[in-house]
C-alpha cells in the first residue's frame, strides 16, 4: 500500500511538472502580493471563493466603498451587504459570511482586530477559526496559509472540479482530503503559485463548464493525468469550436432586417412617381376652358361700340 501511495505521488509530481508551465503560459499567471491584516484577509477570501482574482479584487474594493466602516457591515442586513457582491455567484452567501466574521470578531474583543491569530501555532489558529460559525474550509485554509504561512492548500468547489478533471485528485474526495493529497507533491513555497494557477483554469468562463461532473461525469477511478497537456490542448480546441458558430448565427439574424428595410424603400420610391403624373394631368384638363374663353367674350365688345355711337 505504501509503494502504491508513493507511485501515485510521483505520478502527480510528473503531472504538475508539465501542467503548471502550460497553465502559466496560457493565462500569464501572476500571484497577487497582499499584505493585509488578518481580518481583511478573511474578508478577501470570502470574495475570492469560486471566482477569478479580478472579480474578487473588484468585489473587495466595492465592499470597502459601500461600507467604509466595518461596524456598518456588522449591523447591516444581508440584502444591503449583498449589493457589494452583485454579479458574483452566491452573493447572499458571501454577504452572510462577511457579517458572521465581523460579528464574531467584534463580540470577542469589542474591536475589529484579529492580529493575535498571527502569533498562534497552526493547531491553535485552526481551533480559533473553527469557532466562527459557517466559515468555509476554503476561507479557513486560505487565512492560515496567507497569515501564518502554514502548509495548507485552500481549495474551493471550482478548483476541486478542475483538479478532478486534470487527474490530480480522485473524484471521491472532499476539499480537505484533496488538500492533504496534494501536500505530498506541492511544496509549501509553491502553494500560492499552484493555487492561483489552478484558479485561472477553473474560473476560465470559456472552459469551466467542461469541469462540471454533472454534465461530464469522471470515471469512477478518476481521470488519467498522464496526457494532461494533450487533454488541455484538446479542451481549448473544443471550447473554441463551440463558440465559433455563435457569431455566424448572429450575422445571419442581422442580415434579415437589411432585406426587410429595402422593400419599403422601393414602395416609397414608386408612390411619388404616380402622384406626380396625376398632378400634372389635372392642370391640363383645367386649362382647356381658359383657351375657349376669349371666343365667347367677343360678343360683349360689339355692344360697347354701339353704345358709344348713340352717345355721340
């Protein structure tokens, strides 16, 4: 059993050796450098779960603008806090967790200060964080890894799906078990690069649907991770071919109104021509009596001359 376990670990190490450079090249991965206080680190982790780094940064910034005072968040309703997470999945869930963290910290010390966690051992820090109700494994492990430098691998749901697809973890493990499995092949210093690389792939809106186990169930024994770079290349090709027909269909739809608009143009051009021809015909009929008028008017001129003679 030990030999089999070692063989699997060596296989995963070989997979990562090929995988990480490919992902880094595809997404130009840059590990964000943060030096936030413990409490802000936890709030950022809530923003980061299951979304990209850019989306998390935007949500965290928006939260600070909407609520400059942390106490205001603590006493606000979930619907009010939820506005800061507009556009993100599980926005209500995020709002609830942000308020829960702030309520716990404030009730513990009557201040929004949690820096004492840095001085604790990993075991004591874990116990401290487990006292916060409804705190997810991802937020807890992200905090431990970021704040005290623990060898923890924070994995959220989107990352877990991608890891299963890549063949790095078996499909029957939860996020905590996956983290323990990967510790054997991901060194402590490499955890941030590993996590942010996998996040880039997992949150890529072009390919992330292919990681959904409901649409594409993995084999019971898990995917073979050996040809991982070939599978990734094929994945990008499939995603590209899937998105290509959409612009063509849109172009056809846009072409139809152009034909419809040309028809009224012809009808409108014909009507003025008919109207002008009728208008020119009417004056010709009306002018005919005017030409005969001088012939009838000759009689009145004769009596005028006779009247003049009699006067003389």
